[in-house]
């Protein structure tokens, strides 16, 4: 997993395994994941999310990580829950019903 830091963001990526995770470390900590279609649905997301969070906690003093997920994105909700994120709240973000999940350090 390579780690790149730029303008308040940390990027965890592995080109060979076709995934990237962006963590915004300025202000609220947000998590964004991206997996290519050929590796979706095989249970890798929770493992990748957990690994990225653990790497982040090694290099940053952060107590709480937030993930904002659209209500209809059930696979992402399940992935974050399996990566030890806990449901916190429902919000409307940019016109979309969304859920907020948190994970404490």
C-alpha cells in the first residue's frame, strides 16, 4: 500500500490491486473509497478500509474518523460496518440522503 499526502489529503493506493482510499485530514476526517469493478463484491473493502485507517492512526493524532455514505449505497455501508465503523446519524448532503458512520481511535 503506498501512501501519498497532498493538500490535507492522504491517499492510500495499490495499483496492482486496483483500489484507492482518500482520507481528508483537514477539519473533519472523511473517508472515500474507490475500487475497480473487477474487485468489488469479494470482501476486500472492509480489509482495505481497516488497513488504511490503521496506517493513518500511525502517522496522525486523530481521535475520530467519519465516513459519509449515501443511504442507497448498501455495499459501502456494510463494508464500513465490517471495518468497525458505527452508525451515528442521518443527514442530507448535497441533496442526497446519507448516513454518517464513525470510528474512534
